[in-house]
């Protein structure tokens, strides 16, 4: 057993009045395993493939736990998830809210991830069907739209998430979409960070980028889709584009445990609408 698997406090804590036992916060690894299972469970309603895909994605992709441990998903923001697939982020947000309410949220993590709304945009109808089937019972009540990200209307929000999707449109369409993302964030609440969470592949890292593109095509095929062409950029070019649009950008390596060249760009919009 790893030290990280030990509970933060042994047994249970006692409440100040009456000595009523309350759950002790979980250690990070134990909490993540619990979140993985809770976020995957709703996908049983969408079929075995959807459930296995959810468990595999949460188990092997470092971005989801990374977003939690950085605190990027907290604060009760309204989320727009572009290229949301089967809506896994919505299920994870709900699992985080439930774990936080239980008192088991790890003390070593930032405050529990929370959302005041979630809207997913996905081009593939099969994925939208899986997302709707899995999310029907979630208290978050996420909405899903089957639409092309190049033309979908982006509502005012405080978080936009684009994970591994932007390279499916050409460079001009990337710039146009990011401009619309900025405008949607500028209409969000100014009392909280208005942030784009964009994961991209660094085309300057030739080997890692090539591996990620190959895996991307394989996963797309398994999900029942034809792999479209892609348009990558070196990391420096992604950062320059975002800065030109008025974002303050921080880059975070997001390939831990994988052979890929993925980077999370945490981009806060600057100014007011």
C-alpha cells in the first residue's frame, strides 16, 4: 500500500455537537478511484462500450485528474465543453460535487470542482446519444447539442473546455472559433476567472505528436467514426495565437504517463465585454 492511499485521518471524525461521526477526507489516490467509478457509472445506461470507454479514459488520460488538482474546475462556473464526446466531463463534475458534499474531498486538493451549468457541443450523433443517455439522472442537468463547433452558438460562460478537438478544423477555423470563445468568456461573470482550458498537441515534438495523431485516429475509428484530416501547430504558435486574441496563457505539460506531446493551455481572458 502506498502512503498516499492511507486516509488523511484514521477512522471517522466526530462532529462538534453530539459526537456524531462524519466521514474523514479521503487520500488523493483513493478519492480519484472513487471519482472514476462514480463518473463512469452513469454510462451503463448508454451501453457497455460507453461505460468501458469512460472508465478507460478516466483511468489513463492524465488531464481529468490534472484539472482537479490544479483547481481549474472549481468555483461554480458555467461550462461550455466543445468537442465533448460522450460528455465525460459533465459526469466527472457531478461526481466531484457528490464527493465534496459527502465530506470525503481530499484536504490536499483545491476546493471541490463545481459547476452552475454545463453545455456540451459535439459533432458526432452517436456520442451525443450516449451523453444524453448517461446524463439523464445527473443533478447538474447538463445539455448536449449535436452541432459543428465552427458554427455552434456559444453562450456566455466562465469556462470553455476544448480537449483534443481543435486540430480537427483548419487554421482559419481555429482562429475564428477561438475568437468566438473569447467573446463568450467576456460575457461571463467578471467576479471569477473566465478561462479557456485547451489541450493541444505540440507539433514541434515530432515523435510525440505523431504517436498522438496515430492513437487519435485509432480511437476515432473504434468510436465508430471516420478519422478526418488534422491541422496541428507548434506550441509556440498556439500560445502566440491566444495572446493575439487577448488571453494570458500558461502552458502545463499534460502527457504524464503517456508517449504523447500534449500540453494544457490555461488561458484567462483579459478585459471586459
